[in-house]
C-alpha cells in the first residue's frame, strides 16, 4: 500500500502527463480515426512508453475514416427580415455527418426540446424538415461542480438526435453546441450514423431566439470533402 501511495503522490506532483497531453492535442492536433494525426499519435505514444522501459507491441486494425470539409449556413426566411438580407449562422458538422448536395439543402426548421417532443410530432410534421434540438447546456450546474452531469444531459441530443430525426424522415438535424464555449466557436463531436447532414450551431447564433421560435427557413451546405471512406488500416 505504501508503494501505491508513493506512486500516486509522484503522479500528482509531476507534470509529465500534462506535457504529454499538450503534445498530443497542440502539436499533433485532432486525431480522427484513419487520419495521419491518429497514426502519428500512436507512434508518439509507443515511442514514449518505450523510453520508460515498457515493451510495446502495435497491431494493425481496420477503422472508419471520415474527412471534414467546409460548412456554411444561413437563415434565408425569418420573421422581421429586412428585404434582400440573410443571416449568417456559424456551425460545424458533427462527426460522421454525410455531405449535402453541392448546392446545399434548404428547408423549414422544426424545433424540439426533447426526444418526446420529436416523437409526438411524428413523421407527418418532421419529414422533409430540418430538426433543431434546443437542449441548452446548463452553465450554472457546470459552475457548481456538476460539469459532467450538465454535459451528459446535453450531449445525448448530439449523439442520438440526428438518428432520431432521420428515422422520421428529417432532411437534416441541428443541435446547440454542447459546452460553455464563447466567441462564436461551434463545438463538434461524435454522432451516431444517421444518413443525413447534421451540425452543431454556436450558442451566440441562438441567442436571438425569438427568430428561431417562429417559422424559419434554413440553408445548409457541407462541402464535398465531408464524406466517409471505406475502412482503412490503422495501428493501435
């Protein structure tokens, strides 16, 4: 027990883990499966473990490979709109999202707060529409020490929302960015495969909520580079 305590004290008083994490996130960068960064991260970690005297064995595995493109969006019809104007919306595609056609998609937005509300609408009111899940990240709960709970409550709509919308014939799905980031920066992450374009919208673009609560027509383009490829070799 004394040896375990010594290991714990040493780990908590040393910045080794933070330095390794900083290198992975800041130097190597994002590491989607099948990407050059993912491969570089594996090789880096293996080399660092060998420096510590560990025996490291790498194995090849097949992984899904997805490449992000560029996304643009705007409100093209909304209440109080000045003639000849549109409103730019900042968003980013969710991981695994399919691309839109080159010309993009345009459709009416259906707003729901919960999965139950979506289910109650049914296919008749969802098919051909863009479904927006209006789950707000609870900043007060996060500030009170319950950040993981707050995150879990909101992230479920990012993970399962697009598939639930697609099952009812939705054209696309949108969610609020999960987290308390500011400066109009969208937050992406994993979403279960849905077969429809899906994206996260920044919190700032949803603060003018009186616009979104009424009938809104939304145009969304995901560039052709946003596509899924067959599985490819990777090292784990």
